[in-house]
């Protein structure tokens, strides 16, 4: 039985159920849960609130609706990227806010289950894969297509993909931006289990309830130990990856990607 919205954010719903299971739902279904700057600003405080919430034993992260978990950044205002004055000098929000989000998610001591109910793209895929156990709907897809926009996968993709599926396989997806289905994601080790979409919520709930009944100190300490290498890699790479992403926002290739998106045509990289 849920207790109503727990934290009062605008774009993310949070409900604490019996057994200490906290359901966290990215809540912009009309835009496939795409992340606006305003929604992004809620995510770091969200994870910090969760980390301090002693009533929450287990977290399940999912998306509203049945079309998407989260399709990454909302490109509704993508034409603004053609304006050289669209970003503050030096991209401070990218360098500060995005790094804080990654570190805040990894600082959550409770086990976090991703219920990937639909497409998880870009930052959506990153948040799902930074969870501890990933369950995926058979109909869902995963991708980090930063490269297709002429951008570096700076918000965690360049860290996670090679680590989870091996160096060369990870590089292939980072360099091509190809999208993969659930079967391939499971085969390559990105997700733990796949289910028909109509069974996903029950499966995630059953796993969360099981974890919630377990020895909490041992579970949290096991997570902490297992994440040591991941956190070390984040600390070594995240600032450089975000700096490189910031650089690519100013490239001709990114401007061409934006123009082609607006004009609904294939990009012609390296032409000018």
C-alpha cells in the first residue's frame, strides 16, 4: 500500500510502499519522460533525499507510461543549440550539475532496482545502468546516441558501457550510437533479467520486497564494496568526459546534427 507522493518533486513521483519499497517514477509520459533542465535539477536532490530516507529500504526506478523509461534530454528546444549564446561560457551547468547527479545516484546506500519499462536512451540509459540490478521489458531498447548528435557521451556512458560489456563491445556502441533490444542487452550483460512488459512491475516488486526483507546492513555494505571500482572509475573519468562533451557542443559536427534534426534529413558530418 503506497503512502502518496513522498518528496513533492514536480517531474518525479515517489511512493513508499509496505516493506520499505520506494517506487521512484520519472513522470513526463507525454514526452517519453525526456529530461528538461528543470527536471534535471530535481534529480540530484531526489537521490540525496533517498540516501537520507531511513524508511526506504529498497528503491525501484522506472518511467511513467508504457512507451519509455527515459529517452534522455528533451530535444524540443534543440534549435537553441545553433545559437552561440545559448549556453553560459564554459558550460558550468554541464560540468557541475551532471557530475553531481552521477555522484548523488552512486551515493544512495540502498539497493536500487531499475525497472526499464520502455526505451532508455542517453542519460536515461545511464541512470538505468547506474542502478544495482536492471530488469528490462522485452519491448524496451537501450542506446547512448550522443555520437549521432556530434557529442561525447560525457554523462556516464563512456564509463558504464565498456565496464559492463567489455572494452571493445562498449566502444562499438559508443562510436556508432546503435540501439539494442532487450535480448541483446541481456546477452551483453547490461541488464540482469528481461520480462514481458506486463510482468515487469510485478517482477521488480517481488525482487524489491525480497531485498527489503533481507539483512539491510549486509546488503548495503555488499553494494558499497561492489561499487568501489565503479566509483573509482567515475572519479577518474567523469570530469574529463564532461569537459569533452562541453567541447563538442561547439563543433561544426554538432551544429550540423542540430540542423539535420530540425530539417528532418540525414546529417552530413565533416562537410564544412
